[in-house]
C-alpha cells in the first residue's frame, strides 16, 4: 500500500504537536513537510528538524509539492480562510483545526470553496473517536426500545497561559485572532459531540457567555448554554477556562446522557 504524504501548516495551535506525532506514527501515512505561519515558527522549525522533514517559511511552497495529498492546518483561526483558499485551489485535502473560521460569513466561504474544489475537508472533532462516547453512541443507535431525552456536558479547562511548554498561545485570548474565548475554545468539541449523540441539529439556543472569573480578560472565560434539537432532545453545556491552577488536570470533561430507560455518565 502506498503511503499518503501529509504536511503540517503552523504550530500556532496547541493541538499541532499531537497531530504531527499521530501522522508520523501512522503506518500508512508519512509526515512529509512542515511550514511555519503565525506564532511559534521557531518551534515549527525545531519539529521539522526532529522529524527529519523539510521546513518551509512560505506555506504555499508546501502546497505546491505534487507528492503531498493534504495538510493539517494549525494556524490562528483568523488565517483559516486564507490558507484554505490556497489549498483548495491546488486540490489539497485539508484537516483544519477548530473553529473553522472567525465568522459565519467566512465559514460559508470556506464551505463554498470546498464544494467547488471537490477536496476533502474536515474539522477534527476528536471526541467522536473517544471510546466512552463511541460506546454511548452505539447504545443510543442500537436500542429502538428507548429514546434519548437529554444530553448535558461540562467541559472546563485552565487558561491558555497555563498550557505547559515554551509555545506562545496568546492568540487564544485575542478576539481578533480567535473569534471568541473560553466557551468557544473549550465548548466547541462538546456541542459537536452533543449533536452527534442526538443525531439531530440544534433548533433553538439560549446562552449566557461572559468573563465571569478572570475579569481582566478581553474575551469570555465561561459560557452556559441550553439547546433544543430538532428531534426534541434537550441539551445543556457549561464550558470555559475556569479550572484553578491547583486542579490536577488541565482539562475536565463530563457527559450525562438520559434516555427513557437509562442514564449514561461519562
């Protein structure tokens, strides 16, 4: 089987190092190149050297390689539209980290670009591939005798400034670069998982998002949301950067799933 060659664009996102490691370790995939863009370009150079691949100062040079099928985009969200525009024009498949864009308008532009180009495009909502949620989804999908009633999620993390290591992730607290704050950063995975578990799209939303604990932040640190899905399932989410420094883990995730027959706690 011929290996698929993939590239990495930017180490601005905290997830980039994890995706690079996963690509490099996969038996059917090769990490073929790394390009710097935005923050943490020195780390991108170091990682290219560590993996023994070519480093590019200009990400377009990476896209121009005929042997590369696709890329992971780990830039600040404000750059997503620009990078996807270039990649789609060259027929490269794209795994673009969340959020897809700064605004709904930019998101619609990206969706249009993807449809017109025919490339494969995905935002990596990895909770769909985590075993506890996969087991819950299987229970919900394979039991016709019970109906899903509600899904509630709690997802709390620490401030981005507490992410260990030398990388600069300050853009996460800049609304012009990130498009939001703690609720968007932490909660986006949970609401996608809730949509997936409910097998339905959201019909109505009530939310309160504010800077509730760290009052000097330029973005929100906590959000509370209640949703009703089109199939009648009710959902709730509380998410943000609210874990104290002394909390034993950086991230705390919990799901409570109620059906007409059982409760599933994750």
